[in-house]
């Protein structure tokens, strides 16, 4: 068996070994069906059991009530940047966006194709290194949209933003979905690409309140309406069956860790060790401001681009891959999602300490 190394990639990201092993065993035959999981008809009983179990586990973990739909879609979060305003931003209405990084900027750009957008707050003034504490909302916004975790800049909302009463809160939770307890009833809609905390790329989880589905525009193409997938149990067309299967396994794994509260505790412990080292280091420093720091993506630099590159190369030789920061900001980024093992954090800290001593 090939020796696995520590994968700090921002996404597609590390998956639990137990999930990969079970999936491997079912590639040739799902249970005793004689047909591999990727070969089963999405209309057949074997796959339908997988599909229904994945939704049931999703609901159980997040405490999702019956007045919400759980949808398994395609197109990633990027399609949701368009689907949200196409369905929910009526002519003449305004949508409010909290801009805390590149992905929320992209969401704004797509929403502007559909109608009026108001930027209620932005942290661009300090290179997106913090989460704004105050927002200025428009009068009667159609919805308020935010990105809960910012992979590129290493910031994260510690809690849901306060919004005007009765206004749906919509969240792109692609990089921290199911990393902590989710007060689902605070939201009108949550969406997340699976490839960071839930499974492989190619499947997108959407949790949406039923009244918003009904309020959505009926003038859109069939595949752009949430009601299409809600009415057909995410089976209007062939869904990403393998991705949904893996998500179901990941949901089981999360449950075994103690549910969302359990994985939050583990995530906080991993991140705390890294931030503690960065805050006392003479060579490395975290780029996100205290109070806004992500538990999922720890971004840091040496202050010297050439030295950053040297550290990344050193870490890779030591079996630590994916630490290069996003091309737009440089530096380093340690993505330590739910499935990232604590041993990998320890290995990174050892390499950082050795590098710091040698560079001094």
C-alpha cells in the first residue's frame, strides 16, 4: 500500500481513512449486490437506500427540521452564487452581502447580474484579515448573504451575523460546513461544496427552508429552480451518486466522533496548537487578526517570500503537502478540516520548529 502523507490541501481535501477504506471495498460490489457503488442505477433500490440514509444522517447531525429541504446538487458553490439571486432576488428588491473575501466577492458579482446588491460590510480595507463587527443593512433586504469561512485569507465568523428581523440569512458554508454545531433555524438557506468537509468534489449540499423554495421564481430554466430538486428528492436528473454515497459515509464518521459538538472540540484543539505556536514564533506569523481566525484554514507567512518558498519545499520533503498559500496572497496555508488528523498538526509544528532554528 502506498504510504499516505499529510495533506493540507484547501480542497479537494483529506477524507477520513475509514471512509476511504469502506468506499474501496464497495467499488466492486455495494454490499452483496454484485454491482459497484458507481455503477448502480440512481433509480434502483440499492442506491435509493444510500440516498435516503445520507439525507437522514444529514438531518440528524444538524438537527434539520421538517420545514427544510435537504438537496444534493451539482455545480459547486459557484453555481449557488447564481441560483440564490435568480430564485430569491425579485425585480426591484435589494440583497445585502457581507464581503469578507474572494468568494463573497464572486457571489456579489453574480447577484449583480440579477438585481440590486448592497454591500452591508467589507473587510477589504485590511486585505480581508478580519471579520467586520458591524453591518449597515439596506431597508427591507430580500436576504442577507455571508461566507462563513474564508479559505484564502484564513478568517471565519465566530457566530452567525445579526440580521434584520424576518430577513432570510443565506450562507456559503463550503469550507466549514459541519465543523461545529449548526443553529439551522437561524438560516433560510445554507449551501456548501462537499470537497472540504463532506466528501469529494462534484456534489453540493443545499439546506433550504421550504417557504423559500415556494417563493422562488418560476420563470427560470427547470434545472435552475430549487423546487425542481425539492419536488423530486434530488432525483430529477441523475445525481452525483458516488459523491452522495461518500457524504453518507462521512456523516456516519462525524456521528462516531461525537457529532458536530465532538468535531468542533477536535477542530478547536488542532487550531489552538498552531495559533499558539505562531503567536510566539520569531520567524512565522499568522495573517488573520485574533478574534477572526479560522479553525479550518490557518494562514501564515515568514515575511520573506523566498523564505516562504523554502519552507514549503522543506515541509514537502518531510511529507507535508498542500501548504502553499493561495496564488493571490502567497505565504502558507494549513487547511485542517474535520478529517485532518491531529498527528499532522504535530508533524507541521515539528517542521516549523526545526526550520525556525535553522533559519535563525
